[in-house]
C-alpha cells in the first residue's frame, strides 16, 4: 500500500479498510478450505460457499476500484498494484485468489515489529506458511479431477508445495492442468523470493558485524574531534582573560 | 556496450544503432514466434519467415563486424563481447538467436531508471519474461519433432521453462535433443543469475538500512568538525582585533 | 539458549546442563543409528535401545520443563524455543528427535572460534554433516517398511539426503510416508538455510574487502584530526609562554 | 596454499612447484579424457594411460608429503589442506582426482587479475567449466558399465552435470553407482558454492554502490578537517608575527 504523502485520501482509505479486509481474507481462506477439503459437503453447502467466495471477490473488486478512484495518479497506481489487478481481473482463475491472503501479514507484521531482521523473519515465516497452505488448497482444487493428476489428496498437495517452494522438485508429484501450473508459478516465485530473503538477512547480519567494527572506528574519530574542540575552547578562554601578567607592567 | 572513453567511435556507433537494432530484435522475435507457433502456416509463409530470420541474423553479423572494425583494441573487444560472438558465429544453433532479445531491455531500462534497485527490478523482471518466452519458443522448435520428446506443445514449453528457470526441475518435461539442451543450459545460467540478483537486491536493501544508520554517525562527526571550525574563526577574529583594552594603556 | 541478563537462573541452568545434554545427545544418536542400521539385532537389544531412546527423550522433556519453570517470562520463553517444544511435544514423530543433535554443535563451536567467518564455516559444515546423518537414519527408519518406498537401504537414504539438502531433487528417490515427508521438510529448511549461510558468508567477504578500503579512508581522517590536535597544543604552549620578546620592553 | 610468513620454506616450495604441478594436472586431465572417451583404444594404450594416471597421482602424493614435511605446524597443515589429503589418500576413488584440476585456475587467476570482482568472475567461470568437464568424465567412467545406468554417453554425462550444478535436477539422468554418487556430491557442493559466489558478487556490487556514496561523505569530512588545519596554521603565523602594531607603542 502506497505511503506516498501525495496520495493522502488513498492512504486514509487503505488505513481504514485494512482490518475489515484482513478479516474478510481470513473468512475467505476458511471458506475456501472448507469447500476444497469438505468432499462430503452437501451441494447446498457447496453452493453457499461458492456464493460467499464470489461475494468476497466482489468486495475486493470494489475496494480496488475505490482505491483507483481515490488515486491522483491513476496510471502510477495501476503500475504499482499490478498484483492486485491480476487478482481482481482474473476471477476465472479462482485458485489465485487464495494468495490474496498475503495481506493478512501486513497486519501481523505491524504488531510484532522488534528490529528489522526480526520483523522480516516473522513476516517471511508467516507469509510462507500462509501462501503454502493456500497454494496446497488451490492446486488440489485444480488437479483433483484431472485423469492424469498426480496430486489427488491434501497430503499430496502439501508435500508438492513443500518440494516446490524449496526448489527441490523431485517430480513424484507435479501439476498437469493449466490452473495448477499457474499456482505452481506463483509458488516458485515465492520460493525464489524466500531464498533471497533468507540469504539477504544472513548476509546483512554478517555485514552488520563488520559495519559495527567500522562504526567504532568512526566513534573514536568523533571523540577525538570533541577533545580537540574542548582544547580550543580552553585556548580561547585563556586568550580573552584580562591578562593579569601584563597588569603590573 | 562499452562506455570506454577511449572507444569514442565505437560508442557513437552503438548509440546510433541501438534503436534500429532493438526494433529489429522485436521483429525477429515476432517472426520467430510466428514460425514456431504457426503450425498451419503455408510453406510459402514459412519460407519467407525463414528468409527474414536470416536477414536479421545478417544485420546483427554486420553490426558485430562494424563494431569490431571500429574498436581500437580488437582483442579486448572480442573478449568483452564473447556472447555477441557466440550469437553471431553459431547461426546453425538457430534457437540461441532468440536470446539476442535481451538487448531490447537495454533501451527499456534507460527509460524507467528511478533509483538503482528499481532499475534492476524492472530489468530483471522484463529480461526474465523475455528470455523465458524466447526459450519456450526455442525449446519447442528443437524438441517438437523428436520421437522421445516430452515437450510437444507451447503450453508444455512454457511450463518447462518455468520449472527450469526457478531451478525446481520436476523432470516431468525435459529436453532430449542437443539443441534443446543448449537452450536449457542458457536458461539455467539465467536462473542462477536471477536468484543471484534477487538475493543481491534484498541483501543490499538490508545493508543500506544499516549503512544509513552509519551515515548518520558520520554526519554528526562532520557537523562537529564544522562547529569547531566556526569557533576557530571566531577566535581568530578576536585575536586580530585592534585590542581596545590595551589602547588606554 | 537465551543469554538474557534478566534470566540469570535460566542461563545458569543452561550453562550447567550443556555438557551432560551434549553427551546424552551423542549417546542418543549412537543408539538410534544402532537401532536403525542393526537389522540383525535380537529383539531384546532392540527393546533396550527403544527404552534408552525413551529415557533420553524423558530427560530432554524434564530439561525443557525445568527451563520453563526457571524462565521469568514464560510466554516469551515458549515463543523463543518453539523448536525445543516441537521436539519434546511430538514423541510419536520419533524421527525428528534425531535433529536434537544440532545442540552438539553449540559446544564444538565454542571451542573452535577463530574469527566470525571461520566459526560459521565450522558450524555450518559440522551441523550439515550431523543433520544429514540423522536425517538419513530417520528417513530410512520411516520408509523401509512401506511397500511403495524407494528408499530402502542406508546408501539410498544418504544419497536422497544429499540430493535434497542441495535442493537438486532428481526424484529417483523420495519419501512416500508422512513421517518421511516431515523429515524431508526439516531437511529442505536446512538446505535453504545452508544456501543462505554460504551466500551470506561469501557476500560478507566481498563487502569486507570494500569496507576495509573505506576503513583506511576513515583512519586517514582520524590521523588528520590527531595532527591538528597536536598543532593546537603547540599553539597553546606558544601563547602561554612568558613572552620573552616583550620582556626587554 | 598457505601464504603464512611463518611457513617460509613451505611457501617457497609451493611457489616453485606451482607451474610444474599445473602442467601435470593438465596432462592428467588430457590422459583421463582420452582413457574415458577413447572406447576404441587398444588395451596397450589403455594400460599406458593407466600407468600415466598412477604416476601423476604418485607425484601429487609426494608433493603432499614434502609439503607436510616442510610445514612447521604439521596438524595445522593437515587441517587446512583436508581436500588435498582426501585427493591423495583415496586413490581407489579414481574419479575424484579429476577435481585436482581446480589448481590450474590458481595460475590463470594470477594472470588475469583486474579488480576483485573481475578476478572472481574469471575464476568461478573457469573453475566451473573445468570441474564440469572433469565431473562429466568421472561420472561417465563410473556409470557406463552399470546395468541400471541412465548416463551412458558423454553427451548424457555433460547434460547431467549441467542439471546438477545448476541444482535443477530433472531426474531424467542420475548416477546409480556409489562412485558416481560421490562425484555428484562433489558437484552439488560446487553448485551451492557457485550460487553463493554469484549472489555474493552481485550483492557486493550493490553494496559497493552504497558504500561509494558513503565514502564521498567521508571524503567531505576529511576535506573539512584539512581546511580547518590550514586555518589554524594561518592563525599561528599571525600570533607569532613580531606584532607590528605594538612597535610604535
């Protein structure tokens, strides 16, 4: 969400809708999990769950349009929120909507913030679990009914998600439908980003150790300068004294 | 392209030919996609597309020779443009020419430059998409007619490209021909570089946060030194005053 | 283990129990390896090994409870020692207990410490070997009796561990049981962390080279300031001299 | 090779033997490639090649023993040259000797050194190609005669090497013998290190850009201090002047 001061109305809207949308997102995930995993659901329940998923989609679509309406620089908004657009504009790729859940973590993150790296750790850990759960649901939903499918149970789907997000990819399970492959693509991007963040955090930790040593050199330079300043101040006091030595002269 | 001030004529040529060559590269990709995907093309269309691809190759070859002619330090030029040489010298590996498209992004990049990391993000994202599209075309072209091939449709080719560039590698699809494997090799190098850039950008982001804190320590040292300098200046003014106290003496 | 000064009693306990627990962990690994690999063991031996493994588990469980009892901020302790909780609370997932061995390296590491990167290298190398050995044992134990298993000998298990921790994942061997997949999950997380640490160490090495150059600039600034200070000191001595020039006046 | 000033004799020996050993290593690789790929060789040729490989191994073993004899701190030498020990002590794992070739790049690297990152790029690129070539030879040699082997031609071996070092791992080709798997293990370690170096170089490049900005702040602090020093020098000159104003007094 843009923190741009130019977009005050947009930011206000986003701040106000953050919590309700987060709640909606959680409700969406629960309903989606119920629909995908509840194979024994009556058709009536399935129908109501479907309606509910479409209603949530509709709310997110309205939210996107309102934000677009509030944004001063429309094209810039579209350019910076391409993922939101994809999520809203492709309702037929129902599976991808599960990834909307990532927004949940924007809230969690705000609460747990204790140092930059700690924050990132919580964010990455939580987002990875949530994305993995959503992706497993989505890929199961997409694959289950394909005759060539290798992913036919939720256990298989979770296992496939794990092998994919870690980029191991044994190939004992893999999606064969187009929808399943789109989910896989999103998950792989997530896996690469995950690797990048883990590496980045570790590398920055090492660099910080080094930077800490350097900062202490810096600090010693500063204390040197301060000592110098005190000496000059002393010198000045001495020079502007009424010079008692010369008085008897 | 070398920005070396010693190679003024070479740089001028490269600046002048950048746009026409970019246009040619796009035309090349379009024609190549048409040739590979248009299975219902008449032989006549296929023949003209083939001619066009060879003409574009010829233009790139001429461009390479002209640049080699303009370069003052020939061997250095060859050493620094090995990829260009490979692209030009191996016309029989027709598939690799698709990767020439990366040059397109040199232009796009120049336009969108807004901060180092933003630039890199756009470049990497765009180049990845373009390379993936070109690689999918090339591998399909190479594999399609092999009896043992597992990549026989453009959908399969795109899916294979995705599993390869992310280094997941399920193994449900893989190239079996030598040409297809060369394309795969180029793609894997791209995948490793992609991982490296993503990680590098994230790591540098963390490091910058730390460096920012350090820069503020630095800035306080500088302001300390400036304060000191002002004090000295004051002291000097005082010393060089006509000393009114001593006048009545 | 928390080094928090607020948790003095907890730290004292952890310091005192470190060595005995490390010894227990090694004994646990030896017994576990004996149980898994000793297919010709008599039922009596297997029974005693099983008892021993449960006894060690019991000691670790008691250790966890004591530490929880000593901690002042209970929830914080639970939150920061989630892995310990998982290891203690899931005795039915017997395989994961093998990963408890990582604690061994806390001790080894303390001894070999010679520079930050050296330490990390020893730690990562040692921990990787130990985790790989434990994971191979655990996955063999889990898979061996499954009719669809592809991992049926210790050699296969070691090979599978290698392909997994490096994230290569050929897919010629892969776990099919839930327990085996949990081991795989732990191993993949280890593989990602391993990649992250290797990259982080290398990146920090490059950054240090650069930081070193910068530190020398810094050092020259400091020597400049010191020279300045000496000059001021000289100036002050001159000013406070009894001024011999004015004496004859 | 240790550059330790304490080990002057060891360093001298290493400097003197560097070139001859590099030549031997190249000769070893050529003979090894001839032996592995030359399936039509007469038994006599194969026998002479075998003798030659054993002679080279013997020279390397003697070199190791001489260096051990020259080293003052024997255990430290063994600890820091574990890889050399593995290569010398395991002649029955003939395939691993091919990796001895990495030493060749120590020489190449010394010549091409132009900036830290450039050096690393050349080293990594060259070493990767050499290790990949050696590994492909070694795995082919190990697998070729196994009835379950999937790697039976040099083309397959090269392709397998590529999929392994990039950690893609399709699984269409994989080693099944113990020797082949040892080669794979060495290659995977190489793949992880490769990823690490690529990422490290890119990350350090970004960090350097930032460090560069910081260094310019630093430089401005320094010039500030220098200006201050000049001002003080001026002040001193003024104070120690014969004071013409007081002369008429």
